[in-house]
C-alpha cells in the first residue's frame, strides 16, 4: 500500500523578474525565432516538515539571436510531513514543482506581452524532464 502524502503550499513569492529588449535583434520576414529556455530548480530544507522549492527560467543567452532576454525566479514554501523520507521525497519535489510551474508560465507570458514583443508562452511540460 502506498503512503498518502499531504502537501500544502504555505507561501509563493516572486524573487526576480527581469526583461530586456535585444535592440540588436532584427527579424527577417517569415523568420522563426528559436528560444531555448534554461530551467533550474533548487530545494532548500527549512526543517523536517518544511522546504522551499525555487524554480527559475532564463532566456538570457547572448549568443542566441532572440528579441529579448528574460530571467524569472519564484519560490514556494511547502509543508509536508517528513518530506525527506526517501519514499516521499521524489514525489513531493515533483509535485511542488508542478504546483509552481503554472505561476512561472504566467509571469513569462505577462512580461513578454507587456514588453512589446509577441507573448512567449513556456511549453506545457513534464517538470521532471525540464528541471534539474
């Protein structure tokens, strides 16, 4: 029988939002722009029942010929009983990231839409595949 895990998001905060137009960018008619987001996730222990999950995305690679540069970092404080238990840990970290990812997507879309470029929407994704 699998153990039931109860997890609660206690707080969610935006740490960083940065958007900068690339004034050197010149799009050719019909050109498709390749944007390759770089994702990161960091887990920080607060105590045996609480951890912080920080997720971020960067679109700041100067070598990429993109219309903008962007950095967003958010974090969530989560409560869960004995989250460091090996049976619980992987499940909890994945689900905590699943909870935060829609917030990250919304911020990126809003920043780009308000930055006078076509809105960029992060892909729907399996968070285990994109966060490391």
